[in-house]
């Protein structure tokens, strides 16, 4: 990083401090009253010049989130045109599928050197998920016999593998997914009362901050805005990774609570946990939990998945198998293609097939579709999907699907790895994923109070746990009637950890009351860049490295880490524990350790006892890693410690 860059950053942070002095100095992120401090303070970066800028994104009694520019100069250098996705070296697919058929593309015969169509032999094998035993991974399937067909075939199965031979050689292999109506739902809908239900569809894109969505997918954002989408500005993540941010959405529990209540350890299956789709399922909704890049899926990465299939539709099984067989164009963590098709497009098409089929059959549904392939590892790749996603959303409107469907488009966190993470804006963005919600037009009239509340909550501090409460409300949208909402509010204490977005979120909510650790909290009153050579910074970084080594202590394969370099440091001051005279400051420090060159970012709290002339450190929350560990931690099975372990 050049000096000009450093200089710029420092200036920005002074700015935030000044705003704080002017308006907000008496509340810090923990909501504790601050007193003026007499203790020796680390020196603010001497090169920094003071300017003033008082823009805020969120300002409530309990939380102030600074405004950041989508194209701030500090991050512009990381925004570049993404490389196009090339599948199967541009060989076209030989087969295509629509909603019910699979068929040969005559135009592709040449590419496969098929001169005599009559002697091309193709067959398809249906396959389905098989329940794993308790110590098996959840990726088993069973293949039926291969059914021969000429040119095209009508498919009644959910998943098929296609194989074609020509002149005695297999020249083609492909996989297709369909949406047949499952018997459980058929039985349900035949015995159903005519209660009107509203569908819920969640479309997820992994690792995209709110600002990066605006940068990379402007057409999609505009489409959503034109649809009247509500965009949450203060949606703050609660944990480090996908798992720790989606588990709260799906279960209303933190990761620790999940472990306490229904998932003992990494080798346990998830069947006992109360996922919100069970509530929908009980009422006769068809359910889908579907994901791409399923090898690192929510329930499967360093975990064992489910015994019983958790939802009626579970596309991850299909993705896992097809990716294993025909995945290609591997990039960092993901196969970008399934055969000749970009995976993200294939997944969007499947999603559309699901939604259209359910609409056509008038079956209510809860669908959760989590896409990773397009966005997991690269700040700029999402741009490639902008038009496809915009078209997808436009198709939902054109086919009137949104008349009675709630659409949620969201991410779990911003980009966790990569060079943008070395900037302060990158750090903050990582904690603020995007979340859009489109409600059926008639909600405004049917549930005016709920609608007004969600509008107001756009500018509140909100979390994945709130989204869970919201999904529970949507199981029965009639619970959003004015009387029911008012009744609920009157029973509230005002400091609950989670609220439905259809309720008013109290203005005095803080990260602490919302269950967000200080490490992940973006509410802040004061952030000031400090000299990385300051002794307090060095001591704090050293403390953190020792802390990591202690965590790895019981794992013999991991090499002891040593502090190699400190990149940057910031101080967020500070509060006094008036009762005990203890003063504390928080530091954000970015540093590198060896061996392995792991790059880490930690929030460290320093407690200072002025009378006793002593201080101690504490690591707040988890330590984030902002470069990839790749195969360095092959010997570590615990996915938390994988971030830190450098294997012998
Ligand atoms: C940081 O402190 C060191 C030593 O105290 C000094 O040499 C250096 O110029 C300082 N750097 C900045 C950016 O202020
Ligand atoms: C799907 O493809 C088959 C075979 O080409 C065709 O007969 C059928 O009409 C198509 N269906 C739709 C809905 O396009
Ligand atoms: C593809 O070519 C075969 C043989 O030439 C022909 O029978 C078939 O109808 C063609 N299919 C389409 C969709 O054009
Ligand atoms: C495919 O075509 C061959 C030769 O024309 C015929 O013998 C066979 O019965 C056909 N198979 C199917 C499934 O239609
Ligand atoms: C659906 O109903 C049929 C006929 O009553 C029954 O055989 C089948 O087991 C039921 N399926 C499920 C999943 O309940
Ligand atoms: C995980 O929990 C199961 C069931 O309680 C236990 O049998 C197993 O030993 C545990 N595994 C680990 C690695 O702790
Ligand atoms: C959802 O289902 C769980 C059990 O899986 C139950 O405890 C909870 O009360 C249900 N919530 C709603 C809103 O129906
Ligand atoms: C959806 O709303 C549009 C416009 O109000 C209406 O024309 C259409 O019939 C509705 N479609 C469904 C499936 O309800
Ligand atoms: C927020 O205000 C409510 C009353 O409106 C109060 O009961 C609650 O304790 C306050 N919470 C905090 C964290 O101050
Ligand atoms: C870092 O901590 C280790 C272990 O406590 C200690 O030996 C070493 O002197 C410390 N280094 C610095 C630069 O403080």
C-alpha cells in the first residue's frame, strides 16, 4: 500500500471522530456513558489532516453507522471488470431441457462430430438422494437404470444423468433437474381448506455487501427499486461466516445456541433442529432448501448434513453430484460451470422452474435458494450475473408471481477475503450485507401498520435474527393485522434480542441488545487511525497471536504462529466502568503471522485500571481472517480453527 493511500484513510477516521465530538460523544457502542480520559493515549497518526464530514447512514439513539461511498477512493482500485466465465472451453451443450423434456440440440451435433444422428445413442438415469447413516456424509445418491431415448424424452423424475454414445464411445455426459410434484404435497393439497397463503421465496447471494451489490449489480438494484423493494440499510451480520449468519435466519438461534439445543458437534446431523421451513411444511407449503457449490454447502462443509431430507426439494444433492462429474472452470473455491452452462444460471433456471411449477399447480411454497458460485470469492464477479438476476426478478413480475409472494433477496456478509478487506471500508462492508424485501402490493392496504413499521426499520440496526422473526410472521400473514401487532408491542419489554421487521424496532437498540458482538458491530461513535508502531498496538497484536496459539494448543498438527507484521490499527475509544474505575478502549488491528502468511483482523479491548497502574487485553468476538487459508489447514477438521491452523 502506498503512503498516499494510508494518508487518505487516516483522514477519513479523524472525520468520524470529529463528528462524534460534535454530536454523539456521550454514547459509545455499548451504550455506556463516557467520561473524559486522563490516561496516556496512543498517538493519532501524525500525518493525518483534519477535515469534516458528518454523513451518517444510520442514526438512532443506540446506534450510529457511518455513511460510506459506494465508489470511495480508498476502494476504487479494487473495482475492475470481471473475467467472463467460459464453460467447457466454449463447447456448446449437446442437450437442453425445458420444464418437462430433455432434448438433443441439433445445432450442437457438429461440435460433437456426430454425422449420423440415427446412430447417436442416448439414455438417462434418474437418481435420488439416499439417507446417509449417522457417520456418513450427506452426499449419497442412487441411480436407476439408463432409459434409452431418441432425440427427446419426457421426464417425470427430479434428477437425471444423461449419457450419449457414438461409435461405441461415450461422447457426452450431462445432468438435469426438474420439479415434479412430491406426493406429500399432493396429499396435502387434495385435503386442503381454501385458506389463502402467501408464498415466500428467499434468493441469496453469498458474500455481497450492500454497497458491493450497488457497485456490481446496478441493473438488479434498479429493478428491485422499481418493484417497490424495501432495502434494509442497517442489516448487520451477527457471526463470522455463512453458517453463523444463516443459522440465525433459519432457526432464530445463534450458532452457540444451536450447539446447545440440537446439534452437538460437527459430526452430528441437523435433523433435530427447528428450521423455520418446518413451520411452513406443517401447514402444507411445499418447501425447498437449495444451494449451489454444495460441496461447501451450509450443512455440509466440514459437517454431516441431515439424515432425512429436510425439505421437499433439496437441489444441493443434485449440485453436489453433477459438479463432481461435470464441474469445470474451477476458480478459487468454486466450479463456475456445470458442463457447458454457468452454474449460477443453471441454478436461477431451476429456481424459476420451481416457482413457476408451484404457481401453476397452486401449491403454496417456502423456497430458500442460496447461490455461492457467482459471488463467494471475488469482489467483481457478481457483475457478470447482473442482467440474469434482473431478468429473473422481472420474470417474477411479468408472470404475476409476486401478486401473492413475498420476495427476499439477501446476502450473509460482505466479502471476507481479498485486498478490499485491508481497507477500513472493506472491513465495515464485510459486516453489512444487503437485504431487499418485496411485499405483495396489497400488503400496504391489508396491513398498514406492519407496512409502516418495516418502512421505518429500513433505518434501524437489524440482524439475521430479526429476519427469522419476520419469516415466522409470514407463515401466517394475517398475524400482521393491526390488532395483533399492537398487542404484541404492548407485551414487549423494549430490549428483546430480536424483533420481527413488521414491529417497530426500538431506537435505543444497541449491538449488545441485538446480539451482535463488538467485533462484528458497525455502530460506532469514534474510530481513529493510530500509528501501527505504537507500543499498545504491538502488545495488543502480540496478545492476539498468543490467543490464537492457545486456541490451537490441543491440535498437534498446527505450527505455533508468530507475529510478522502489523498493517494498520485503529482505536475506538472508550468507556469507563464508573463503579470499578476501570477504563477500556477497543482497538481494531490488522496483522500477518508466519508461517503461512495468514492475514488477520481482530478487535481487542484493553482494560486499564488507573489506580493499580495495570492493564490487560481481551479479544472481542472472533478473529477474522482476510486471506484464504487454502490447503494450509488440511489437518484441521474444526471449521472455526481452520482459519488459524498452519499444518506441519
Ligand atoms: C509511527 O511511529 C514511528 C516511531 O515512533 C515513526 O517513525 C513513524 O514516522 C510514525 N508513522 C506515522 C505514519 O506517523
Ligand atoms: C419442451 O421441449 C419439448 C421437446 O422439444 C417440446 O415438445 C415441448 O413443447 C417443450 N415444452 C415447453 C413448455 O416449451
Ligand atoms: C434434429 O434432427 C433430427 C434428425 O435430423 C430430426 O429428426 C429432428 O426433428 C431434429 N430436431 C429438431 C428439434 O429440429
Ligand atoms: C429409437 O430409434 C430406433 C431406431 O429408429 C428404434 O429402434 C427405437 O425403438 C427408438 N427408441 C425409442 C425409445 O423410441
Ligand atoms: C400420499 O397418499 C397416498 C395415497 O393415499 C399414500 O399411498 C402415500 O403414502 C401418501 N404419501 C405421503 C408422502 O404421505
Ligand atoms: C459428537 O457427539 C456425539 C454424540 O453426542 C459423540 O458420540 C461424538 O463422540 C462427538 N464427536 C466429537 C468429535 O466430539
Ligand atoms: C414453529 O415450529 C416450532 C417447532 O418446529 C414451534 O416450536 C414454533 O412455535 C412454531 N412457530 C410458529 C410461529 O408457528
Ligand atoms: C396479479 O395482478 C395483476 C394486476 O393486478 C392481475 O392482472 C393478475 O390477474 C393477477 N394475477 C394473479 C395470478 O393473481
Ligand atoms: C430502551 O427503551 C425501553 C423503553 O422504551 C427500555 O425499557 C429499555 O430498557 C431500553 N433499552 C436499553 C438498552 O436502554
Ligand atoms: C510477545 O509475546 C511473547 C509471549 O508472551 C513474548 O515472549 C514476546 O516477548 C512478546 N513480544 C513482544 C514484541 O511484545
